[in-house]
């Protein structure tokens, strides 16, 4: 994310996103771990973090400082979720239920829509 000087990296097995500072691009430094599974579970009634699987994709919309994260459910045939964060400080914004195994997420250039491969 050029606006924040950070890289947001899928940590599939942890159900999260790792954040690295690119202040020194030749040697990125770990700065934060976002627990997407916990955030989604806290936001959606009836879902527990244990019922969520791997984070599969991250997309950044620089103009709005927004990140979309696709996370699967367990089992993968259940509907997964997309979680939204503010990139400036990793603040959780919202989560929405989507189709089974969202494998890839993208944000439109104008920042108004999100597309998925499920």
C-alpha cells in the first residue's frame, strides 16, 4: 500500500494478515498481525473463529485506504466472508457473508465494489 508504506500479506494458516513496514524496502519489518478470523467472528452472530478457515486473498484500495480480505469457512463448502479494514491503522470496519470459499478478492478502481472468485 503506497499510501501507508506497508505490505499486507496473507497468513493463511493463522486466519489473518501480517503487516510489514516498507520504510526500508530492502529489509521489510514485521509490524502487526491482523486476526481476521477473530474480527469476523466478533462481528457476525452465530459464527465462531474456529468455524473460519484460511485467509485466501487481500486487496487494497489506496485512494480510500481500505483493505478487503477474503476468508473461507470450515468446511470450505460453507459460505465464507469478506472483511474490510482501514489500512492506515488496521481498524476493522465490517464483514459480509459471501459464497463458499472466496478464493480471490478485488476492489474496483473507484472503490465502490468488490468482486470475488468463489
